[in-house]
């Protein structure tokens, strides 16, 4: 949620910041803006709209400066307007700040600042930061000292960058809970929410810890702790394969990421087997196991729960991360909490993990993004290794999460190798399912694009795939969709089925086949249009999405792929941008 970038160096700063904003657009895209220091002036341009629109409308590329900061917004406090877009400034227009996160005590600080004469021009929580800095700078502080002085007054989670005419030639940054990464390629220095913003220039990066402050000037970078003591940090190397962000010839990142899944699967098996098996044994030995996650990652967790039970005979619970805190009383030293998150940044998951750690639980996280906050908070980390995922809708990370749960469950019974071999073979099946169904899915999406609601049903291990298929559809095509266990239909939702209502039935030829089919028949009898996702044909289907016959615990992985593609083509046919669905952002760093 929101991307921030700062550049200070020998090159013109604005083109670098604009390019970075495009790379950060996945974090929010309702407004954008930049601020630069040039010739004794602080230049700020910003507006509501997608980055390209704002760049064109305000001719951002023409802005001069060798020090600049930029922001791409996902609105939290205040509507999507030009006033609320970042950067925000102080009363005298001498300080500019870009911010990701939420300042929870902003109302109180705003009142205090207003009382002493500060004038606010936006509804955002962010605007209090430049006003607080203004007072410190007036007292003669350096920009970094000003940040150190005001940070203790800020409650909530944040990463922000600032520049000022009163201490020109530098960018300061600090963070609490929200990530901030510095890139170095002397004499050029970068600071951003995500290294992806500058990975085309340098692969040498450093992370800030909570409450640390960084200062970037043309002479170099300095780090300070919360007390103002200088810190020495070593740069580490960024994995370039992770930081790739081009579309590779595809029209959208989402399509590229769907197509990359076969490859992701063959990569995921490269885990340290011994460490992996030890983690699996820790899970097995724990008195209780709770998996926590949000959205798509939570659906992966639900599949994981079935796998743990069927293979490892280990029961566990899945708790939505936003609800986790309400169960914290039941967490103790003998609990293993497994946190699942593509980004490793989701605020609810991070919060839950902190609560679990405080209660003495062992935390294992399954994440994609290297060096994420969640990874830092966990006792053990398993990486998905599926490369950067840019489209807001998760696809390849979901498949990779399923594969990790598959490996973990087999590692519980000492069969990691067997599971790894099956997953390697499965990557061919993923390619098959894409090739078999692409043209049918395109036709189907043209036919069904004007439907107002879709229902997805399945049983057992595939139930979470019904929910995931529905989530994909609603988030990128804005069609109402619900996924549910097939047996639940007649307890309410059946009332919504009418002539032509699309019902997607995930019914592989496994132990769920006959019962699921009979639930599908109940909807067909009421006029539903049945889309069967199965390796077995049936007269009930009005349209058949064929999947390969695989081991029954692997069906979720082959069944989800055509559902992703169906959602993608429906979005395209409805004129929606699948990479940037309205109101959503890739990294949900607010609670
Ligand atoms: C849906 C989607 C979201 C995320 C959710 C959690 O396609 O991407 O539902 O799954 O916001 O994100 P992570 O996995 O980064 O914690």
C-alpha cells in the first residue's frame, strides 16, 4: 500500500524517480507525485490518477533536480484527490514528505499543531509529518535530527522520506514496521519501499530496522539508530532474478505470472531437505498448529490444512490474520504458528505473528519476498522462490504456496523426495492444462462476460480452490462471485441460482467426484450453466474445462490454473485492467 522512492546522486533525479514509481505502481495507483530540490527551490507536482496520467498531465518529466522523492498512493486517510496526493508539505513549502503506512495518533497531533498555528491543506495523516519537521528545522536542527526528534511522537506504522530547503542536498528516511530499502552504487543512492524500484541500477542493498534513520547525500549514505548513534551497515546482494519486473512480451503481468507457474513449480523443490524436514517435524510435534494468512494466501493455508491432516495426520486450524488477535489467548509455547504471505508485509499477518511471538509460540513463515518484515520476525522461513509477482491478483505465488504445503506434509512422513519428484512431474501437467483450455476459456469469457454473479463449488481439498477461483474473478473483473463447499449450497445460496447463472464445479475424478456432481445437478435443475473443471467428462457440464488426471492431493494445483485464466479473460472482455484492479493494492500494509 503506497510506494515511496528517493534518489540522490549525479544523474538527473526525476527520470529515475518516475521510472521507479512505475515499478512501484503495484503498491497503489490512485494518485502519484514527486518533489525535487533545484536551484534553491522545492518543486512539488502531484495529482489523482494513474502514474502515466499524472506524468502526462503535469509534465513531470520536465522537472529538474538532482535530489527527488516520489510517491504512488493507495488511499487510506482522505479521498482520492490532488490535495491528498503526496508529497505533502509544511506551512512555508520548505519541506516535502512521502509516506507509506498510517500515523494512528494523527488527529491528536493535528489538533496540537493547529493550536500553535499550523495550516493543513489535506485530509491525510501524513501531513502532520512535514509540519512537525518544520518546527524542528526552525529550531536549527538538521533534517536527520528533526526526524529523530519527532519519531517518538508518531504512533502507528510508517516508512517516510523527506527533503527540505533548510537542509538541502539530502534525503532522510525512517521506518517502523513498514519496509524501507536503500540501494547503493556510489555516487548514486536510492531508497524505496521495494528494491524493485531501483534494481535496474544496483543490486547492492541495505535494509533499515525499525526506528533507524538513513541520510542520503551525493557524498554517501549514513545510518543512525533511534538515539542518533551512527551505525555501520554492510550492503548485501539483491537476487536479480527476483527483481525482474518486465512483462516478457505478455500483455499483462498477470498473464505472464499465470504462464510462469510450470516453471515456478520446478524451482520450488530446490529446498534444503534437511532443514525442511526439521521444520515439518516441529509442526508434527507441536501441541497445536495454527496457520494464519489473508486472502489468497489463506486459501493456500486451507489446502495445507487438508494436506497436513491427510498425509501427516496432523490437525491444524486456519485463522484469518485479521481475526488472529482475538484468539491470541489460546497461543502458548507449545504452539506453532505458520504465517503465509506472498509479500511478507501484510499488516494483519505481521501483527498476528508479533502477538504469537509474545505468547512464546514458534513462528514459521512461508513467504516469497526475500528479506521481508515477516521473514525477519519468524524463527524459521520457507521461501517460495517463484520470483517477483507484480500483478495485484496472486497466481504463481498461490501455486507455490500449495506446493510448499505439499512438500511439508510429505516431509512429516519422511517422504520429501517422493513429493519433490511428483511436483517436478506436475509442472508438465500445468503446461498441459494451459494449452488444452486457452481457446475454450477465451470463448467462454466472451459468452459469460455480462453475467452478474458466478458461483464456484467443490468438496474436500478442492473447496479452497472454489473460493480462490471466486476471489480471482471478483477482484479483477468486478463480477460478484462466491466459492463454497458444494454441500453448503442448499443451506442458502441455492436460492440465488436462476436461468443461466454460471456455476463452476471443480470435480476431479477423486473421492469427491460423485457427491460434487450431484450438487452440480441440483443447480442445473434450477437453470444453472455448469462449467465443469475435471479430468472426467460428464453430460451435466455445459462447458468442460479439462484438467489432467493426477494424484488426488495434486488436483488443487491443476484445477486452479484454468480458473485464474478464466478470471483473466473475463476481466479483459469487460475492459478491466487485470494488473491493477480498482481499490486494491498488492501489499496491504495497513490493518
Ligand atoms: C488476491 C490477493 C490477496 C492477497 C492478500 C494477502 O489475489 O492477492 O488476497 O493474497 O492480500 O497478501 P500476502 O500473501 O502478500 O500476505
